[in-house]
């Protein structure tokens, strides 16, 4: 299962809820305002780092760059472009969007 | 003053009365249209020569972060516009300290010099206004 999150973690609880529902083999892709969940030194960094120990987490780089966050991404989060987004969707049997 | 016009006198003769306007920005840029809409209204309202302040709190602090490059998402990068506000005599820009710190940001991360104030000071600023516009 690939989970996508497109809301800021300090605006909605989509990321928090997503992380609570991850099962074995699940991956997370942060897009749009969801990329604020990929940042170091924030109030939500710790829970993302915890999830990163057992699940791959990706962030869409064009969304990171648009928001000026290119130097703030948590180590271990993989950055993907739109082609990488498509590959992730193709690699996983299903996609769940946390809106 | 009328509620419908947000306190702006519509008659030609406004007797030169200047009111205090505060724009409260609480949303991140690009994910929603709020940040851009706020900026548009600020620029329009600049023509009315009022006493304007801008407040950035919660995710709104992300609007004024340096280094935004939006080519990859094919959306207009409106962040340089904050640098142009000075030219419209809009010079009172406030960032809430608590919001900034919760997002790992510091004063030097902003695109223009911001006045950093605490939540209590922000509350007082809001209280001191004639009109508060929320985005």
C-alpha cells in the first residue's frame, strides 16, 4: 500500500492519522502541503522519524522546492520527481490518499 | 462605516480618516489559494492609504520563507511580492514567535525583515485594530 498525504501536519491531522495506520510493507509519499511533514526541527519531526524506522517515506521534490524547504528535509526521506511519483504508484498494489 | 465593505468608506469624501487594518495569514502557500488571495487584497487595499499591518502565524509563516522556487509545480511564485510591499508603505510585518519555532524556522529564514512577536503581543495587536481580515 502506498499512502499519500497532501495536507500540512500543523494544519490537519492527515499525516498523524496516516502514520497510525501503516501496515507492513506500506510506504508514504508526501505531496503538496504534505511536504511540510518531511522537515527537520518541527513539532512533527519526531513522529515522522519514528515511522521512517519501519517504512520508506518519500517527498515530492517540486513541492519541497516550491515552498523553499530544500535544505530542511529529514535525512532518510527519499525525494522523488513526478516520474518517481508514477513509479511508486505502479510499484504498489493500491494507493490510499489521506486528504 | 459599513460591515459589507469591511469598514472602507465608499463615499468620495472620507474626511481623511485612516483606519487600522490587520491581515491575518494562517495558511501555507500553494496548497490552497488563501495566501495569494490575501496578497492580492493587500495590494488592492494599499490604494486606500490606510494603516496596514500583516500578521503571519501558524502555517502562514511558511508564506514568507526564503528560497521558494515554483517552476517545478508550474505555479506562480508570489513570494518576491512581499519584498515590494515596502513600496506601498506597508512596512508592518509580524511573525508569531511560537509558530516560527514550532516549524524550525528562525528570523533569518524570511524573505523580508519581520518583527517577531509572541502570541500575547499578537493578541494585543489584533485587539488594537479597526478591521481584521482573515486568510
